[in-house]
C-alpha cells in the first residue's frame, strides 16, 4: 500500500463518526443490519467533498467510484464487469445522458441485491474525465435511482438548491396527471425527468438555451416566474410548455385539456 493510500485511510478513520466500524482500514457501511446498500453507498458519496476514489467492496467484490463535491462523477472499474456494465466504466455521469445514468444505477443495484457486507475505503483519486465534468449529486442520484436520499449534512446551507422542494417541484407534482413528460432543471443541473422525455431533451439541447437568449426581454427574472405554453409545439402535435422561476426551469409536454388547471396552479404557487 502506498504512503498516500495509508494516509487517506487514517484520515478517513479519524473523520468518521464515533460509531463507525473499520475493518483493515475500510469503513463498514452495511452489514446485513437493515441499512439499504445503495443508500449506504450514496451516503458515502455524499460525505466526500475533496475528489477521492471510493473503493467499495460488496461481499468482497470491488467497485471503484470517483466522487467529489458530494457528487458521483462515475464508475472507474468493477470486478467482473462485462457487457452493459463495461459500457459505463470511465464515463462521467451526466443528466444529459440518462441511459448511462440508468445503466450505472442498474449495475450498482444488481451488485447490492442481497448484499450482506459492504465496506468503503477512501483513496487518492485516479485520473477521470476532463475538467468541468462534475457528475451528479448523491441526492440527485437518489431521486433518479428511486432510493432514499442521503441525510442533509449539518453544515449544509439553505443556499444549496433543494432538489425536492420549491414552487417548481410542487407545480410539477400537483399537475402530474396533465403532464406526459417533464424535465426539471435547477441552476443548470437536471433535477428530475419523467415520461417520454427524449423529445424534450432534444428541444432542451437544441432550442431552449437559444430561446431563452432570444426572448430574454420576455423572460426577465425581474418580471418574476413565467409560464409559456405552446400548443402543437412538438413533432407529434402535442402541446409543450416551459416554466421559469429564477434558476428553476421546467420543460413539459402536456394535455391541452388541462391548460386552465395548470395556469391556475402556477398562479397560486408563484404569486
């Protein structure tokens, strides 16, 4: 073991909670004691601020993750990876590539199924991705992978965007029956997707940023929240809408029969 690795393990042990159990330098995060394995892994990611390689062993089988800033950047290597698992190795997770995110979640879930013992070891990071590729927050992945979110850190401030609250999230939730597909973005990061979002994703990638730039005088933040509805905007003739509330942006495909209800809901949540 290198000096850097040994030092990283000692620092990890010193920083751990008093109740943490360590085994040969690795912290035991699940031990058949009812702790959800995938949540335990996401909790470990959520605890990681400086970029680290998290060596997770699931019943003795290793998977190396790269984490930084309480975000999972991606999966570096994994014992026995092949096929679909191999395809996600070395790829930085991005909400703009939901298929890769879903494949990574499936891989981790499959490896955690029936797991009896999971440990994590914090090591110096290996080269991974390129500058500016941040990955996805642990809380964001919890939502995408449908697992319980990590507990908020004590030092977390209200300046951090809440991924499960706010007027936009409430609007999308209360109008779910009217929406056939949604994309919710906060401060440039995809928070949640639903339905057949691929058409919306194409619109987002190719048109939304340009639309906001071209129509900035209509979407001035000083004017407050905006909801723009366009009937027949999608290729199949379905209606689309874009909602903007500060750094919160949602792109939606909706049933026009529910338009009045959506407008009423939007006004009540944002006025």
